[in-house]
């Protein structure tokens, strides 16, 4: 694997600066939970350095700085205008040859083991800090197949770094615009049409909200979900049946033992 990419199996929480919070957490989960039988989809991270190299190769870093300097920081009256111009610069950028070949090569290695459909998501190098979270301010792309399609959505992953929500959030949290870089995660996609999805808050894992199909309706509260509540004093859940079908029982000993 090249200098711009790294397999999740080689990533740990200590790699946040190079691959962002989300990718670092995925790598940590694969490393620490695989032995316990927890299946985490494999893939690779495109390092945040690729973001800087893309800007450098296309000579647009100075243009982005000038663009952000025009932002009305007080009233944000021209936020959309500034964001549109900044995103257009990134969407029009061409991949440096070495970086493009690196991404293509990593995807081919996935394809060689039968993984051709992937999820592509951003992972900010300042993401999910104790005092801030960029979750929901960038974009993810699902069911991406083929090298050319992957390269296109990777470029589109970089662009929302200068979206209206991301710019406003950085200003609110005191992050300089040109100090936050994006890493990208390329991960084997789990077929949602043959399974389910859910959200669990691992700091206090007492409940899981689940639904068929994709996970985002759960996080956005856009769909009525099946909620499983855990009883830490036993190995069974104590919630009524839900629309997803019969309610399963869960052994929560792992959650109790691993609770922070």
C-alpha cells in the first residue's frame, strides 16, 4: 500500500492526526474486537496528507485562503456564496498522478478479495474530539463500484469541508479553516437490504435503536425504530416486541466489562 493509504488493520486510535477520528476508531475496533467475534467491515483510509497534496498539486490553497478571507464573519451574509466558490475549486481539482495510482491500487487489492462495492466517507483530522464533533457536516457515498467512480466520490468527499455547515461550525468552535484536513475512509459496504442497521452510544451502552435498511434514519430520527434497552444486572433485554419482528435477547456482559 502506498504512502497515501493505510489498511484499517494497521490503524489505531493514535493515528487520528493522519487519518481522522472516524478512521482511527474503525481501525481500533478491528484490532481490538475481531478476536471477540465482532465483525467490522474492512477497508482502507486515504490519509489527510492526500488532501493537502491535492490542494498543492492544483495550486488552489491560496485561492481557498483568499475565498475564506472574503467571508463575512460577523453576520455570515455571504456564507453560501463563499462556500459555493470554495467547493467548486475542490470539485474541479485533478488528482496528482501518484495519489491517483495509490487509490486505484488500494481499491484493486480490495477487489482481488471480492470487495468491489464500498462505502466512502470523510474522516476529519479534527473529528469527534472531546469538545467538538464534525459528524453530519461532511458527506458519505454508498454502493460505489469501480476505480473511476471511487476517485470521483473521493473528490466529492473533500468538497464539503467548505460546505456552509462545516464553515459555520469551524467558526463557532474556533477551528481555523485551513488547519482542518479530511481523510477518507473506503470500506466494504454491508448490504442493508439483507440486514439491519442501528446506532449505539458506547460511552453509556444501555440502549440500541435499530431499523431495517440504512442507519441514517436512526440518527436523524426520521423513522420509528426498534429500541433495545439493556439490563446490566442480567444477560437479557427487557423491552417489548417491535415492528422489526420478535425482540432478541442480548448478552451484555461484554458491555459491562468494557464500560469506561
